[in-house]
C-alpha cells in the first residue's frame, strides 16, 4: 500500500478525468491521498473532494504565493474549515522567494500566523520552501522551540517539508526538529544526484513520498501530467537508493504518513 502525501487533485487540469485518475490510484494500491489548499477557494474545493472520496484527506492554508489574499477574516475562515474531521493539516504554507508574488515580509507574517494556528489546533504543517531556506529554517526552529516549551504534542511530529530541494545539512537540521522530508518526482531524474544523496543520508523513517501532481512528474513519464498513481515510481527510486525492497519503503512511508496525519 502506498500514500501520496501531496497532490493537487482539485486543480482544473483533473476536471475531465478525475474519476479515472482515482480509479488508477485504487488499482495501484494508493490508500491515502492528501490534497492541500493553496488559498481559501482551493481549501474549500479540496475539502469537498475529500468529503466525496474515502481515500482523500486535505490540508487547508494559504500558500506563500497567495499571501496578498490574506485579510482580517482569513484566519477565522481557516479555523472553521480545519474543524472538519477530514482536515488533517495546515498547508500548503511557507515561503517562496523564487516567484516572489507576495512581498517577503507579508509572506513571513502570513506564515507565522498559520504556524500559530497549527499550534493552537494541534495540526501538523505542510511546508513549501523555494529559495527561502535561511528564513524558513530560522522560523521553523523558533516555532519548534515554542512547541517544546509549551509541551505541545505537536513537537514530536510537527510536519513535513514538502518537495524537498535543499542539501543534506538542511535535511539534518529539520529532521532534528522532528520534521519529515517529502520527496517528489525530481528524485527520479538522472541529474538529481544531490537530492538522491539526501535520500541516502536519511532513515526511511524520516521520509514521505508525494507527487505534487499535476507538477513534477517522475521518470519515466517526465513531460506529461503527473497524477497520484505515479507515486510508485518515487517509492521505487527511494528503494533503489536505500538498497531495500519497494515493499519496505511503501510500508514505512505509509506508516510515517499515518503517524503524522492521524487519518
């Protein structure tokens, strides 16, 4: 059994064949899919999808690229959505200094408010990081220290760094704060030696597998639309890199997801 811990199955690119995509998931043994929101509209849409499909769960949150959409009502609306039993995390949240669609200061403010929301609700976080590693790491360290000082149960498993793209040192830093590391399609690419080295350096017990569909399609389907059934290719590559069986990677990463999201 496999778990796709990050997939944007609510996006319009799946509207024409979403049911067939889900059928292929079930045929391939995908037992859970997490669909994170990127703003309030997509968070609501993801929750509607989760209500209609047993294997789908959701996270609600404001993506850093959507930070300018934050207003005085956003926090309360997220809190209301998060009360639903199919909401298992706050996300996708974080920092993105690559696209820079929202000023960095606003991104950090929105991120900080959502970390506090996750703390208050005792929900793990799904973290987006693109070329913002220094600031992101500083904020996560501070937050994790706060969790420990307040004896929050969230301190043991605070969340996942989705679609990891940093180096081994960064991975060690965040796993020391009990975060999981999520790997996507690029780990299967021929030119991804640095990312593959990170996989080798980590115990499987710290790894989650995810597609980020419809983006980041793994080899051998690179260039086509990604979908959650392709998570198997990521699991296979991690098994190869770790010199272990696919069944072991599938079981351990599924167990990791179960422990983080409690679904």
